[in-house]
């Protein structure tokens, strides 16, 4: 066993109706003026205004920024930072999926330390560049997927490079995370599926990572148990609060697991797919997962059986199990919840009617593989990978 360490410095609140505790959390942080960062859909649905009104009713000022897109860009971070500084706010509320949380974490850095590196989040890319505490934040997920409310990462798209950059620092961790399953009930089935399988992959990759520890294993195993038992049920009916709460909690545990054990080839390869073709992150992960699970089967040392039993509707026993059975179970699960069959379908769906040729996709495989190899996740994947291996995996996933 390798030496390991961990700490859980956050305050986590889980349960139906807990959105109402935002003012109480703000006051405990000493906050007097919030900037709520969210997306346009939640604004239209009234969820953003509900959060703002609860803060105002408690005597806490609240401004709103909702111009956050999927796969948020460096430009969006710059605009949100300008809005935050102009508002006079003293804390952030990230309300939504991974995109608002990624932006809020980035704004927390650039608003606090912009003078040092010029205010551009690109200057903080990598690890160890955030000098100290950032702007305090309350994270409120409205999808069960990213686990961003408990992760020390911010992932931002730099369109100048067609590249997803990552900022890593435990200073990015929100002070409070509020998990209210009532906020998940309006999610479309496609969003619930993509986010839910993303959360499962966080746990699965952390579990087989070479950096795994008994602590990350405990988080990953519970995450896979909760998600595996509930993802089909949740995608089928998002108003099922019991399933929604299980998915949220599983996503949170998965986020903790990969914060300490990292991920693997799935995430290393999915980020370039999203950067080059704007495929939703969870979808890109899901179509890559069975291909990479097959690739990693050579390195399995008993963990595939446990993963299989978390997602399969028919349990298996050690004397009858073969690692390739997990690959089949993954394909069955992703098909059942409506994930595209391969990368080509996912890319063409993301293009929304714009023609994407096979030749265009092929032309991006080498650049995507180059970017994937820059990810630290490659180093902890259970089976070693060279660039030519990554290129082959992309082609097999098409």
C-alpha cells in the first residue's frame, strides 16, 4: 500500500428542500453580498431567482450572472470576473452543473489574485499556482454528475488552442455544498443520463487508478453502489426524489474519490473531444468508457468483478467472471439510458445539423491524442499508454 493522506474540509448539506439553507450558510461564511453564477436555462426556470430571493429575504444582497455556456470558455470567466468585481459582492454562489461551478472556481481565483497574473485564468493552468484562499463559495449542484461541489479542479475551454485547461488547487474547494434533490426533477432524460454516467465514470476511474488508496476506494465503492442501483430509475423518472438523492450523493462521493485518486484515460481522452467538437462532457466519457475498459482489462486485478456487480442487473461470482463481461455490461447500461453508440454519432449529434464528415473527424485524431497525452490522468491509468495507443483507442471508439 502506498502512503496516502486526506482531509474533508467542507460542509455538506444533503436533503430535499435544503436550498432554503443558502442564507444560513452565507451568514456562517460572513457573506453580505452574493454573486450567483448559473446558466440561462435555470434563469428561465426561476431557480436562480428563487435562490436570489431567499438571500434578499435574509438581508443579503444578490447579483446574478447567467451567461455561462456548456464547456465554458476563458472569455466567459473574464466576463464573469468583471461582473463580480463591479457588483461589490463578497462571496459566490455556483448554481447548476459543472459549468457554473468551473466558472465560479475560476472567478474565485481571478477576482482574488488577478493583479498577480493579469487576471487571466490561463495563467493558473496546472497545479500549485493558486497562492492562497480564493473568494468564498457555496456550490449547489442541479445535476448529479460532475461532483464539482467537492473537487479541487476547474476545467475551462481555451478556444485559442481548442484545448480544455485544468486548474488544480485544494483552495478551489467550496466552503459549503448544498445537495437538494428537488433541483434535479426538471432535468431532461438525456441530461440525467449523461451526467449520471459521468459520475459513475469518476468513481470507476478513481477505483482502478494506480493512485487509489483505501480512502478513495471507500468513496468510489459507495458511489458506484448508489449510482449503479439508481441511474436507470432516475433517467426513467427524474421526479423520483429517492433516486435523485442517491444519484446526488453518489456523485458527491465520486467527486471526493477522484480528487484524491485522479482519473484515467477516459477523462484524458474526453476533454479533447469536447474541445474540438463540443460534445457534452458526460457523453464523450460514456462513449469512450467501454473501449477503454476493454483496453484496461489486461491490467485488471480483481476490481472489474466489483464494478460489474454494481451496474449489472444479474450479479456474477468470481469463478464465472471474466473482465470482458464488464465491457458488455457497460454497453448494456449506456444503451439503456440513451447514450450514442460511438464517437461519430456523438460528434454528429453535437453538431446539431451541421455536416461532420468522417475525414474531418479523422483529421482531429492525432491533435486530440497529443492533447490527451498532456493530461496527468494518463499517468495513473492502470494500463500504460503511448500516443499511438490513444490514437488507436479513438479510432476504435468511432
